[in-house]
C-alpha cells in the first residue's frame, strides 16, 4: 500500500501547496483508481498523519517549507532525515508530521511505513490568502506529475 498525504493550511497562501496537490491527486485517483494507493489531505493535523500512514508500506508526504531558499524550490528528502520526536506538550497542535514519523515508527513498529519520502516546496508567501504564488504553483504541477508517475508505475506492477 502506498499512502500519500498532503499537509498545510489552505488559508495561508503557499502553505496550502501540500493540501492542494493531495486534492488534485484524489481527483486523479478517482479517474484512475488503484486499490493499493490511498491519498489524504491531513491539513495541519500531525496525529492524523500518523494514523493514516499506519499499515502502509510506503509513504509520501507533501508540504511547504520555509528555509530562505528560492521560492518554488522542490526538496525531495528521505523521511528518516526529517523525523523528530515531539517535545512534551499538552497541545496536539504542536504535534506535526515530522513528529508523526518518529512517533508512528516507535508506536506501530513494523505496521508503519519503512519507505518515506517527503516533498517540500519552498514557499514565497505564508501570509493570509487563498492563492499559490506563481513559482509555487509551477512546482506544485511538477510534483503532481512526478507523483502521478509513481502511481502509474504501481498500476503497471499490479
């Protein structure tokens, strides 16, 4: 099973890129169904990422980044390099997808994806707004095409 999860906030311009790509992939999967692929929009809910990923063999996470790199830059990173255990807190909003990777592996052990890839797209604008900046929109199209290629390859193996 391949699970694809988009993260972000639809009300904060480029921060929405992961959610927007996930929604586009859900539409793609409706037209090109595959029983071993599931796609979720998890917004900003790290706990949801952990539970949706459980039981999959492979996981792809898509989110915006803010590293002062060129807007629209795409980083494809192994999940192992990004997972971190959460700091002690009583606020579940502080539990993010990077925490979900570490906690999910610790809690679910072999029932958590071993192969994790994270696509990070450098944001230009993280202020309030409903539109992606042009550079991020272009990168979203590139990442969407790359992931649909992965899905098509799964269909050929099926």
